[in-house]
């Protein structure tokens, strides 16, 4: 999808202020843009632990990641270890990385009790990760501020010259994310309304540019009817892990695309 998005993104060297992502997720846009200054945020504490662990101790995280045994039974033993939250940051980061790389299609979903509950997916994706890649990520994050926060708190920090990239949780073509995603909860339409209101409020009359990926649902489009909207020709579908030519996704921005 970066092949499409790259035409609409700034060069990191051209961003006058700070690059800000309030829904950082996998961070692919941040790593592509390569800004000098950035704030990366997400409400998911597991995800923030992962980034902080790799940023501060990439080699230690690698050693623990590498030490987890292979196989389905071992996966469930690591997944269901309730003591993991009490262990050091490096262990928590390595465990999250291990689960992400061995669970079904890299999904991250919690049950009603707040526990990660995705099934085993195999070892094929695990060893794409190397010690060198974790060191590269650590270097990219060296001077970057990483925070666990609701998007409104993150957006309250914006100022002139900043660039915002927003990728809120959504299902293509729908106005709600109804299934559990990253946290024990969903991103309902009232959250989309709260996001639109906040973006408009903080950027009105200021030199702040923002770009958003979102669902193409008519009620989502209506929230941003005064801004630039471009259909995404190819992207994720409503089926997990499937890439489609009918993405039902849009790019929205407050600058000419």
C-alpha cells in the first residue's frame, strides 16, 4: 500500500515541526517517512512496550525472542502466561514480538477479559525478524517520543509546522470497527466523530498538515466533506489478511493531493 501512499506523503526532511502518529500500529508510515522528530502514540500498552523495549534494548529483546521454543504447544504456553505483565520490559517486548510473529496472520485481539486470544499461526513469519533488524528499528526510534495515550491527548500536543498521519481502527466500507482490535473494546462511530471534531479544532487556521486513511463509508466521508478525499485503489479488505482491488478505503487530507 506504500506504493500508493508514497505520492501523498512528505519527505521527512521537509517536515518543519514534528511528525505525529496517534494510532501508530505497525509504524510502517513512520519508518518510510523517516522524520527528524516524531511522537508515536497508541492506546495499546502492549504495543508501546514493544517499541520501548526495542528502542532501549534491541539485543536483549532479540535474545529473549530467539529463546522462545517453536511449536503450537509452546505458543499457547507463552500466550497464556499471566505472569508476563510482571516481568521486565525486555521480556514483555520479546513476548509481544514472538506472539505477533507466530499467531494467526499477525492479528492482535483481546477477549472480554482483556487477554490476548488469537490462535497459533506457525513459525514461517517469525524468522523474518533478525537481530540486525531490531537494531535498525532501535536506531530509528532513538530520538523519538513514544507514548501510551488516547488520540485526543496526543493531538493536544500539535503545533505549527507539524505533520500528522492518522490511521484509526476501521473496517473498509463500514463506519464502525465492531470487533475487538488491540484493546478490549471497539472503535465505534462516536469515536470517529470525536476524532473528526478534534482534528478540525486543532488545525483550524494553523500551519499543520494531516493525512488520514479511513473507511469509505458515506457517513465517514460526510465527517470530512470540507477536505480532500481520494479513493484507495487497492488495500485491505474486510477479511483479515486479504488484499483487494475493491478496498473501500479513502485518503483524507487538509492539503491538496
